[in-house]
C-alpha cells in the first residue's frame, strides 16, 4: 500500500515521537474494564503491550505499509491474554479503544488546515486498528484451541492412569478427580460402547453436560467410555443416565461409590457391551444381562455348552423343537410356576408338564430343577435363543 494521505502520515510521525501521554490515557480506560479492573493483567504489562502496538499502527499510517511485526505482535498479545484468562470480549473492547485514542491524539496534533484531509484518511486509522484487532482474535482463538487440546490431553492421560492403576493409589485417584472435575467420593455410572458408536456416545456426553451433570468421555481402540457422576437430587439418577443413552447400543454398569471404583465399573460395563447384538438400539444394563455376559465371556465354552445341552433337540422336527424351546424360555423367564407358564402359553398345565418331560428325555435336563434350569438358561443365552 502506498501513502495516499500526507497529512495523516505527518501527524502519525509526530505522534510516534510522543506516545506516553496517549498510552497513559488509554490505559486508564482499559484498567477500568473487567477483568482488568481486578488486576488480572498488571498495568505495566498493559502499557507495554500498547506501547508496541500503538507504535506499529502509527508506523503503518506514517509509512503506508504494514510492518511485518504488527501481525506478529497482535497475535502474540492475543495468545498472551488468552493464557491469562482475559475474556475475548474484554480483549476486543480494549483493542477497539485503540482507534478512539489514536484518532483523538491525531486530531489534537492537527492544525486547522489539516482537518479536512485528516477526516478523509479516517478510514485508514480504522483499517490499521482493525488489522491489529484481527490479529488479536486470531492469536486468542489459536491459543484457546491449543489450551483446549492440552486440557483434553491431560484429562485423557489422567483417566488412562486411573484405569491402569485400577483406583488403588489414593494420590492418583485424588489428582485424577481434580483434573477431570469429578468428586472422589461421588457416585458414578459408566457406559461402554464399541468405538464405531463413538458419535452416539459423544452426543450422550454433550447431553449429560448440558443437563448440569459432570462426566468424562474417553476414547480407546477397545471401547469408548462415558463416566457420569450421578446427582443426589433425582429419585432415580441411574434412570436419567439411561435416558441420555436411549439410542446408543452400549453396556451400562451398576452405580459405584467413589472414583476409585470407576475402573471396576468400566470392566462391568464393557462386559455388558460385549453382549450387544447387531441392530440393537439402546443401552444394556449389566443387571439384565448376567447370563449373556457369562456366555460371551468365553465363546469357545459357550459354543460347547450350547451344543451339549441343546444339540440333542436336532433329533426332532423343527415344529416340535420350536414348541419345546418356547415353553422352556417362557418358564425360565417367568415365575417358575407351571400354572403361570401355561397361562402365558394359553395351554393346559398338563401340556406344559408333557413338554418339560419331553425336553428332559431329549437333553437330560429338567428345567423345573434349579440347577438344571440355570444350565439351560445359560445354554440358551450362549446359543442366542433367549
């Protein structure tokens, strides 16, 4: 850019030689803004930043070109203020005071014959200040993103350390709680989902945060984890968590007391998550999945159990096999009463008894006996027939 306003150039050079008065007046106004008024940034530092920034802006006005140092200084200052915790709105308010302070200082230097041409160059002052403000914003936002990444990396590292330590070291538990923003003595529920369902668990984590509950989401190749600190207010806080997860196929642990128990809860939730079947749409509570969890714990043993217990049913026709399995499933899922099973199947109790006898004849297992009933229930889970 070439100099197009000689008056503005001359006045900018003159002001460059005498900046302190302008800086003092500007700093008085800035230090009255929040949070500068609380001493978040020392006045000496505020003035030093302005001294460099004002000089660079005036050089642009005087020379007609943008000093390379202007962008670097503006972005550095934005990063610095972000690190000091100055809100962006406050930083921009202070930055835009530059235009008023500089314009007023130039007007004070102008003679009567300068005013018309000076007014014609007012947009150049505004553009120079806006370039500075744009640099402030760029540096600030970059610093915020970087600090966010650093905080997230720190949270991820401490949660991983909590899991590796299994909650046994009180110092690790305490420090993890501090970094994660979770109460060491709180009550927690944990959900684990397959990594491919990360988007669903991420949405649930956002909903948890929006509700005011505290939590932490942790990504890993073996499963994504969502830890939620339960509130003491709702009558059934676990139900509220299940509501956040209502469309996420995942395993959910029973509530545990204390952050030190969260690694254990993660393992319980992961065990329930392994029972999620393709096409499932919602959370599975461990309390509702014990048989499936045990069946999924050792696929080889599960297949052996299903084959040994249910394999003999292949000797009968499909229709009879389906009737026998339906009767057994209904009985094991019910109260254990023959009458209730018959009512559920809309048949006579003698029919139910006959089917049980036939099932025992084929498999050697009497589902009316608790031990045999438990084995058959586990075999059904292993075969995916529950």
